């Protein structure tokens, strides 16, 4: 029953089949051929290693018409995918896992990291999809970063640095990382946990052989001799079946990717190595397509080596409107903007109504942070009164945080807290400090909070850092920074939905993030997070969020305005789950929304909501390139690509829309909203899986694009509509920091936006004046 053994036997058998079958591919226990067998074929005495096998081949009733493929003919598509994989193997590419990812493991680029040496392998992702133009092969460039050291050497290092207490640190650093096996088919595994009580001497039940030790298994199966018999075992828990656990020897696997300890400069250098210019990317893709086209076909199919040319349009960039009617014009050459005037809805931080929490040794840093915040707040129209200073002892910070954030601040009627994270802490302790602040502030004693780090150096532009800090505090109090003009329409509710999965030693946990707009400018928002218990569907949490959003909307307008259009952007879905979303999720949600008429006491004739359900997919392999000389956004023609394709092409600019040519057979489109300065912009794929409205598709395209400008944590355009990104941030905060769903008391403002590190040097950024007022921080 071993898959590797079966494939090896069939590979050896292929020459003996030439007299019976013309062309054949073996996959998933089935042999596919363009020749029909009239009788059963039996081949005896086939030797493999020390065993002798008899292979029996029987004809099935399955027949595949590869000339006429429809969305319903999934088996036909699967056969074509198998043939492409077979061609990649003939070209000496190695398949990684069961996805259509192939890498050239015969050559690599050495890359020296902070603590280890890495190897970069180049490869391709070559999935096949049925599009409106026919069956298409995607060629996406991929890279894999593999550490040359084994996981066992990493455990040795941790044991040397931390002594007998290294186990906790090992779990902290390794759980969640992906490793590559250095034996067999080079499979990749994600570490779910580390079992320090098991060793290679332990046994497990192997079908056909009974109880066997891990060391004996690797020796007999892969001819690998285990050297360290005292090493612990890594655990991989199957996502679909948590009861299925795989044990992996650290000695036989290597880490992939970079750890958190690797510097930003190292990551930047790695990105430069892996990124390709448009001309180079097209050339490499064309070369592979040409090799695949020239590779002998097993089933009589052919591949056109020319890329597909599609028509696209350019959506105009919107204006950005700030406070007092100040407007900023954006262009494709300058898609980002800088705030130099008052924000749209400035908030007021009154004296002693907000607090600044800091450790005793960081008093001077906290003072400078406040003074700079006050200066930048004045520029933005945000009044920053004097905060209430609260000191935390380094030696007893857990108890002090619990006391001050839990009881003292509540008694003082404080509305907002700014926590200055202590400098000089190790990363693990700093993370624990931050998570504790967020858990108390957002779950145990609901209150708006802003955390700031002070122990990172070499920030280039401190002025912009303080401006971002004040902006985010303003947003958390409910004040929008800017808005984007929209076309005239009745006030809809636009919802963003995303899911974050968290795996650690305690198991797998999932959280739903939800964000909905509450006004015509889409700047007033309502957010909720909901845990998804193991084994339960997302539906219950999503229904609760929709119920809360509609209830909040009706209470805001006192039922004078009833939303007639609901647009749901559903993120966090893999393409393999699309059928479940269409068949189950959409129906349940639409039926539930219709049932809310009674719950909210709305007369049936006054409310007949129309629903648009859009699935958002950011992980796409499709890339667009446009000619630099053309006046249109994309080539305005169809047919074979002209000679000289690799010359004069560039990546798409912000606002590039493709809604036909390479889209699916339904209602979907690609949109490039963001601008990039390196590499090629990755489009986002939107699939409308349900639409009961008469909303014009052109308006949906424009609405989607303009919503990408309303994420207040970035002065520019992001990849997805702002409600989606807000939902993602909220789900991430619940999963990684609060470890629970934040209190619904905080739902109206964007309390969950996270601020990046504030870099403070020994010399602070505000110049000292000769005469200085007394500070309120004592």
C-alpha cells in the first residue's frame, strides 16, 4: 500500500507495457492511457528490491474526452494536470508535496544568514485551470529557502544556550515552522509540537510489519542510519484529521524560511535575490512553456508555448479628502500620499482622561514620546492633553500591569491608555508583555489601548513615526483620517470577513474577524471577532456578527434608513473550498439575513435586501504585464503574442482591471489595486459566487477599487478592500495576542490596529529648549 513503492514498480514496468498500451500515466492507483485494453493484463515475477510482485491491470469504464472539457468534467481536468506533472518530471524537476510545485534540486544559490547557511532553490508552480478562453496552464515562479543545518543542530544550539530549560525555548522557536525531509520524496512538514518524551527507540505500529522502532523504520524504508538515539521527536498533526499524528526525527529534516531573529536587511537581500524583473520573468516562463510544449505527450495533448493576451482597463484613481475639504490628487506615478493637513475627524484627548504607562527606567523616553505626539497632533488637528503618568516596576511588571490596567485606571475614569513597552527585554518576554496588555485592555477590562516599543534603533524618519502613532490613536477613538468620494447610491452595508488559524502546543484554534461599514463614506465601522471551536462551522460566528452589525446600523439611524444592499467580501478561503462556500455557506447566510426581518421588527414590505457575496483570493499565480509603449493599460488585441515579447514590458499599474479572457466561467475579475516598487504587482482575484441584486458590475469594480484606499494604517492603496483587511487584523489580534475574542463593548471603533515599532535612540528627537515647562510625567 506504500505510494512510493507503487510508483517505483510502475516506473519499472513502463517498458514492458509498450506492446500493450501506446501511452500511459500512472497516478492515484490508476493507469491512464489513450489505448483501450480488450482483456485483463497480468505481468508476473516483477522484482523490486527483495520482493517479487504480480501486477494486474484491468480496464475500467471511465473514459475521458480531453477535447471537450467543461466545468463538470473534473476527471478530465485531473488527467491533464497529471500529464503536466509527468512532463515536469521528465524535465528533471522534483515535485514538492502534492501541489503542482516543482523545483530544480540539482542546483541552488548559497545565501549566508545571521546564524546559518541557506540554499535557494528555483522552481515553478504549474496548475491547470479551465478559464473562459479554454484550458490554460499557469506558470508561476517559485523559490524555496532551505537551511543547510538540521533541526537537531538547532536543538543542540538551544540546549547549549539555555541549559536544561531549553525545551520551552525550543517549542517557542520551532513550533509552527516548516521543515523539509532530507530523505525519500523531500516532503515538507509543519511542526505542530515537540514530544520530548519520545526518542528513536520508541515504537509505532506499521501495517504489515507490526511494532517497529523509528530508527528501524528509517533504516529499512530509506536506508538511513539514525545517529542520535536520544533526540526528541517532532510532531505534525494532520489538519483534516487531528487524530492522525506524524512523528519526525530532527536529525533528518532541515528548516525552511527565515526565523524571527534574522535581520530585516537579510530579508531584504533575500527578496532582491528571489524577485525578477518583468522581462526576466516572462523569459523564464516562456522557456519552461517551450520545454513543456516540446516534451513528448503521454496522452496526445499539446501545449501552446505562447502566453495569452487579454484586454484590460484602467480604473481612474480617486481623490483623497482630508479635513476642512483639503483634497489630494493621486496618479499612477505617485499612488501614495502624505498627510500635511488636518485629518477628516480629529479627536480630542483631554487632560487626565488618558494615561501613559511606562516602566520606571523609561520615564525620559515616555516624556519625549508624549512631546512629539503633541507636536504632530497639533499639525493634524488632534488635541493631545496631558496624560496621567503610571509607572510599572520592571521586577514586578506582571502584577503591576494587572493592577493598573485592571482596577486603578477604571477607578480614575480613563478613556485611553498608551503603553510604552519596556526597553531591553528579550523578544519572548516582550511578546508576553504586549499580549498581556492587549488581553487585559481588550478582554478583561475593555479599554482603548495603544502600545509603543522603544528598543529598536536606526529609524530613518522619526517625524513620520510619531505622525502615524497619533493617527492610529485618532482612528481607535472613532475618528476617520480621510475619505474617498463615492458614486451616488443608497447606503449599503459592506462586510469584510476573514479567518485566522493559530497552531501551538495546546492545539489548533481559529478566530473569525468581521468588519462592516455603517455610513455612506464607508469610514464608520463596526467590528467583531468570534472564536470558531474545533469541529464547529464558521456559520454560527458569522451569523452573530451579521446580527450585531445590522442591529448597530438600525440603532444608529433609528430605523429611518434600512440597508437594501449587503455586499460581503469573504476572504480566507482556499480555492478547493469554493464549492462548500457556494453550496452551504452562501445559502445559510442569505436565509439567515432574510429571517432577521422578524428579529428587528421590520415590516416585510419595507425590507427586501439584495445580497452580493464575493470571495476574495490573494494567493494567485496569475501575473499581468503591459507594454511600455502602448497607450492603453493592457494590450488591446487578442491572438498569438508578437515577436519580441520580452522587450519593453512592465508590471501593471494601480487600477488595472481584467474581467475577461483569463477569468473563470462565472462572474469574476482580477484587480491590481496596490503599487509596487520592486518585482511585479500580484493581482487579487474576486469571484462573485452569489448576486441577487441588479448592481452594475462596472460599479462593483469601481467600488472594490476605491475601498482599497480606506485602510487608515497605510497612506495609499492596499491589495484588498479595507473591510477585508480590518477583519484580517482583528482575527490576527484575537488569535495571536488576546488569545480570545475581544469584548464586543469595543466594536464600533477600530481598536485593533497595531502600530509598528517606535525606534528610540539615546538622544531623543525633540530638541531641548532652554526654558522648558514642567512635565506631567512623574
